[in-house]
């Protein structure tokens, strides 16, 4: 695993998902309170772009069919069928957001 610089903290807005690309993979970053979370951008249901979804607390809804994911873990919480998207550890240093990727 390696840490990759993905964004400036100033580029993130609370409640507004942000798409970033890391090594050809699409990730969605979300800022919730003082934390930044990173998950795959592709919904496990039918591939919808989670970065275009709506964030409510720590739940991110896919814009296509409303599947909801906990951005802290990537677990699907609605409809709750055991699906998930990959989530990645993040770190903020000096105003820079780093994501730990495989």
C-alpha cells in the first residue's frame, strides 16, 4: 500500500462529494465534519457514479437508484444486501489529503 496525494483540503466542501482519479481508478472523496473519507466511485448495484450522489451525514446515495453507502466503511446500508464499495484510509497533512491505495 502507498499514500497518494489526491487533493487539497481547501478543494473539498462539506456535504459535496468530489471525484478524483488515482492510478486509473475513480475515487469519491467526502468531507464530514473534520474527517475526509474515500471510496470507489462506482456503485455496486449498476455502476452509478457515487461522486454525483447526495451525501446525508455519512451516507452517500447513488444518483441512479438510491443505493446508500456508509462512506466510513463502504458498506451498503440501503437496501442492505451485503454489498459494498472499497473504502480507503485517508490522512490530512499540511492541508493535503492523502489516500492509502493498494
